[in-house]
C-alpha cells in the first residue's frame, strides 16, 4: 500500500523562561508501556484474575529544542489508544513477532473515548461444562429411547420376570447416572478446577510480573553501559 505524500512539520517558537522551538506533526506520537498494580477486571483472552497488568498508551507527540538538546513529550490527552494486557500476554507480544493475527489485549480507550468493559467473555470451564452437558443429554435421550424399545420387547417376550426386572433396573440406574449424578460430578469437578486455577494463576502471574521487571532492569543496565563514556587508553 503506497504511503501518503509527506507534509511539512509545523514549527512554533515559544518564548519565556522555557523558551524552545516546538515541532509538531500528525505523524508524531509517543508510545508507553506501564506496569500497573491493581485489579484490571476481566482481560480479553485471559482466564484468570490479575493483581497487576501492563498498560500500553499511544498518543500525540511533539519535540522541543531547548538548551541545546531535544526533548520529547506530549499531552496525556488526547489518547489515541490505551490497551491493557496480562504479564503473560505482554511477554508473548514481545517474543512472538510475525506469528498469527496478534496477541489478545483489552482496549480501554480508542480515539480519546473510553471503551466499556465486558462481563460475558468466554470461560473455558463453562464451555467444557456446556459441551459435556450437551453430550450427556444426547446419551440420555438414547437411553430413554432404548428403554422404550426394551419395554416393548419384554412385553412380547417369554423372558422370566426376574431377568426382566434385572434389565429394567440396569437401565434405570444408567438413566439416573446420566440425569442426576453426572451433572453433580461435573459441578464438583468445576469447583475443584476453579480453586486449582486460582492458585496456579497467582503463581504464574507473579512469575511473569517478576520476569518482566527483571528483563526491564537488565535492559536499562545495558542501555546505561552503552551510553557511558568510553575510557581512552593513554599512549
């Protein structure tokens, strides 16, 4: 896709104690990642609750030439886009370039307008539960149809009554397992899985948060080392 023709940068000379030469242009922007502590609510593409998250903000930028140095800054508002993601999503974003359609994130602000949160995101456990319930209903319907056919066959057969009752009892127990006991077992499993998920989520989230902090500090030290003046050996 061809780019639009370039347009001139707007230059404004500001006077006063902080006199500077300001340059602005629609293409100038400032991007920022922040680590935020607190509950972000539901995050798109994440099944767990979080105590901290990563926020990405993109807004307009401008440059100022002041005291023989260029400074970059911009207003907090308007904000073009603000998104939030878990530490795991942030790590995946940085390490999975050119893979798939992207990493899920939650849009909070778009074109300087707040985007409402959501309350009905897909839940893995609920989806599995619904799938099992649908399959169980199918098997239950088959068992009910089988019971009807069996009653017809037994009515016209010479099978002893004791064996007939044994077959009816077996079929009744099967229907009871499918109709009553299976949903209870699924609910118990889901409750146990939620507890395990909550414990694992806290550990995983803390691990990713620590890793992101550590990598950030290491990168800062690398940048400081690169920026430090080099010693010149004496001849």
